């Protein structure tokens, strides 16, 4: 497990730093004082003060981070407005986050998730431009007898055009779209003798291992693939095309994640695939062994997940703050401090429950349960 630690720490530090810098950037843009910029929680390992008075520090537990604003009572940006109006002079009040206009506070909070999405786009952009993207058409080489694909009517030499309305640009897209599908039936559009045919396949779920040896439940339909005409088409893209496919990938990962979480909430999805820090550490170490490109791709996916999860309307998360600001806009005043603290307790319970469940899955994956 120790060989996974360094890649995991690098991944977490980069993704968390970018997230917190998103908050920091907009805070500084709107004149909010920043007292702390922390990567990690707990005891400070080392740090330094910049000329604006911000303490930049690395802490013992590298599982997150925070930006603390001038005048905040804690890292959740809680403060009593009446109290701070008495406490600070007018010159210092200009640096207080809680006294900024609603739209500025909203942008400061939204800046963290936004930075994560931007990081993912930049990573995919660099990969598409300098490493290239695969555009090899996917042709079915074999359909196993009595498999879901065989029963549904897929045939040898069918060229797969789309899966669940997602265009198949590459042979690599097929397994990704099958794995991330959440519907009972997977829609395949194939080209057969120059005719487009729509086939609905109901996949089997089997206990298997991914390419890294991790236990997963796989959707299997029973086909093997071959590059169309045995020609592999991999090419580097120009900036415009690279940006297009980068944005497309971020959009696809975001929507697929939301669909998957939707199935978990409704009880239709496989919750055993939810993982926490241990699983991320394990996979990041495994992926790093395959080279820098797979590792950067994983970093992009983790960055998207962090940005997306932080937008959920759960108190303590950025989305919870944005929810409070929405209520403030409707009511014309912020919620009382006591009410907010009640919501924060609920949010803490939800997050701790999720962390416990994810950690349980991680330990079960390691064979400890």
C-alpha cells in the first residue's frame, strides 16, 4: 500500500490546491482578506506568510484544504454581522467576506468548483494536443453465443456508431459507455451493410476485476472488438478540436456521475462502487505505474468529481453556502446564525455517513471485511 502513497499525495495536493485557489482568486479580486490558505487539516507541518498577510501552509492530514477569510469565526465562513460591525473599523470592514455583496460572495464560493472543472479541461486539452486522441472506429469481431448481445441481435462486422446516444468516436469509447450506462437496456446504433440499426441490449452484471486488478461489478454484453479494417487512427489535435473534445469529456463525465448518483439515491445503482481515500490512493498508485498520461487523466476525473460534489446543496460544502445565498436572495436577508448552525450539523452528519460508507467499501475491497 505504501507504493501508492506518493502518487495519491501528489494528486490530492494538486486537485485541492486548484480548488482552494479558485476561492482565493475571487476573494482577492473582490478585496476580501485571506488569513489562511491551507492544504490539509490538523497540525501545520510548514508554511510561510506572504506580503498580504496570508498564511500558506501544509498540514498533517492531506485529505482536503480550506481558505479562511478575514473576520471569519471558523473555516466555514460563519460570523455574526452585528458582532463584527462593532469589532472592526470601517477600513477593515472592506476586507470582510460576510459584508460583500451577495453576487461577490457567490462567485467566491463558486470559484473552487469552477477551478476544478477548468483544471480538468486543461488536462484533457494538453493530452489531446500533445499525446493525441484515438479515432479508431469500433467493429464487432465476435458475438458470444447466448450472450446479451447475441440475444439482442448484434452481429459480427457491425460497426458501432453510438451507445445510449453517445457517439462512439473511438474503439476505446465502447467499454467506457457500457460501464457508465445506468439504464436497464443499453441502446446500440450500429452500421450493418450501410444501414443504421438500433439494438437494445440488456447487460449481465458479473463480479470481475478491472485492468488494475480491483474488484468491480461489470456490465457485460458478450462482444469482442476489432479496429475497423484493422486500421488504428490516433492523431494529435489542434487547439480548437482539442478544446472541443476536452469540454465534451468533462460534460460526459459530469452527467454520467450525476446519473450514477441518481441510481444510488433511488436504490437502483451499485453502491459498492462508491470509494473513498483508500481506494483513490490505491488506484492512483496503480495508474501512475502506467505512465504520466493515465495519471493525469485520473487527476482530471478526480478534479471533476471534487468540483461536482462540492456543488451539492449540502451544508459545509460550497453548494450548501450557495443554497444559503439563494435563500438570502429570496428572503432579502440571511438565515439566522442559529439556523445555519443547525443545517451545518445536518451536513456534518451526512458527510460523515458518506465517508464511513465509502471507507467501509474501501476496506471490503482490500479484503478486510
